[in-house]
């Protein structure tokens, strides 16, 4: 008669284990080690690290002084995370407002929030381009409030030559402004160039390493130098060809 392996997975062996006739099946070594590591990791986690803000407040008296200090730091961290989440849910798009909402949405915005508002007319192509770029940037920087408003609803008799107008606010004060096509970056404005402009004011934290407009400026400078060099050479050649009249 063949001897049955007690570690073999069979229904009969399971019955024998239930009655204590066979020892419980040994777990593989790596599985045991994994369980030990999991228990150790759980032990390293402080109880308050599993709590939300409300639970922390209720359990505050159950911890010693050292834990209370750690809890306060942890609470502040969780509070900042919560505020950041709230902002991400609140902003993240280019919203349209009217003149009546200007004070509430712009001037009286929370002190720690940057506000970027674009005054525009839909009949001006450059304004439409800026709106497109701001929509992209609003999604990239959801912690910043991006707004747009038809200029006539905010300022009467505003000159077209001053559009687009991008105003940048914080704590109710204007921290930067770009007025007109040239200051906004020109009719060939790229979204990266506008991002860099806003970052220079401090309204956003860009991941761009250098001014994307720099290459364009270098090309324009090089082109101007080439034209000057050509004109200088052409002038000298003309002087050589002139007859010597004495």
C-alpha cells in the first residue's frame, strides 16, 4: 500500500487536518517571509497615519506628547493635501465671467491664489488665439484661476490696439500685465511662449528650462546681421566699381 503525502492537496487530507490527525499544511518559505514583512511594515505605521482629519481630532487625547507633535505635523500635511485637492476640483478650466463678477472673482479671490484674466473681443483673431492657449494652460496648472471676459462688459470704450489684454492678480493687486499684440507675444504666439511669460511674473511654476522665444530672437538677430553684412559688402563692391573722377 502506497504511503500518502500529508502535504498533498486532497479532500481526504483536508478532512484529516480538520480532525487534527494531520498537521496543518506547511506554507512555502517565501509566502511566510512575505507575511512577516507585511506585519513588520504594518507595525511601523503609526495609528494616526491611517486616520482622516476628523478621526485625528477625536483621538488626540489618546497619544503622548511626542505623538501629538507628529500628529500636528501630519494634520497640517493632510490639510494641505485636502486644500490642493479642492483647488484642483475648483479650477482647471478657462472660465468666462462678466464685469459684474470682476470684483468677486478677481479682486477678492483667495490671497494664496493667482488669477489670470484675459480681456478680449471675439472679433480679434489674436484674442481667440490667446483664449486657446489659456485653455490649455488652465488644464496644466489647475491651482491657478484662469478667467476671460469680453472687454466691453468690464471697461467701456477700450481701444482695440490694447487687445488682447492679459492681467495677472494676486492678493487683489495686479502683479503683471501684457497689453496689446506685441506685449502678448505677437500673432505667431506659441503656448509655450505664453507659459514662459506667465512664469516670469510668478503666476505659474513652469517645467520649461529656457525661454522658447529665445530661439526666434536668435534667428531674427542672425538674419539682421546677415542683411547688414550683405549690405556692407554690396556697398564696398559699388565703391570699387565707381570710376575715379579727378
